C-alpha cells in the first residue's frame, strides 16, 4: 500500500515493482479460488469488476480482487480441507473500476504486437483501440465507448495517467513527424 504521505494522485497508487507486471496483472487464465466449499472462477475480462470492499481500521476502504490461482496453495501449505481459500490484491477503492477501462478497450493485452507502436504517442496508442471517427477527439470517443460521464471520478484517474491527454507527447510527435495528433 502507498504511504499516506505519498498518496498524491487520483489512483491512490504508485508503481513499486515492474510496471509491465502491473499492466498484465490478472492475465494468464481465470482467477481460481474456493469460497465456502464452492469452486469459483473469474475470467480476466471480469476480474476488475468482481471486487470486495474491505475496511481496515485507521486506513479506510480498499477493494480486493482475486489474484490468479489460489488453489495451488492448498497443497503447499497443507490447506486441502479448508472451505475457503482466496488469494487477493488490495487497492484503494475505485482503482479496479478505472483499471477495467484499460482492460475493456484491450490496452492491457500483450498477446499481439501493434503495428507501428514504436512510433506511437501515448494518445495514438489509446486511439488504436477506439472506433474510427474523424470528427470526435480521443477523449470523447473513450468516454462514449466506455460510458464514462465527464464528472465521473474514473475520468480523473484516466486523465491522470496522461495516456491520451499528454500534450507534450503529442507536440513531440508533431515536431518529429510534421503531423497533427491522431483523432481518427
């Protein structure tokens, strides 16, 4: 968890390990666990919407989501007969819903290579996953596609990532390629 004195962004999160691993966290098959004797499975495309709210005295509310295969720990720790085993990750409330936006557009899928990605700006990258529309901005397309209201706290988190609203990134591309930022 992020130290309270360092909690200075809308995500309430900072990368403390390999950023790629954060982006692909949850991939690699369905999350598996046992709850009250019932086997449960959550596919990756639903993982960040199937969360549990957990209150920790003195620290506030968090959301927990299942972390890959909890079942493999039964034998390792001699827990074969317990009715519930759930290995999870805690994030501040709201993180999972915002992160799910990237999952839903496909931006966290590393199973293929985007052609021309080495020359893309962050804005171009997000735009590559959105429907073509020569008249709408990347922001408008993203909000429309994901049904995000302009005043939604999720929007603040997405803007904070600078993935598509990064003016410096767009200006850099304009100077090197002599073109305008892609909105199509």
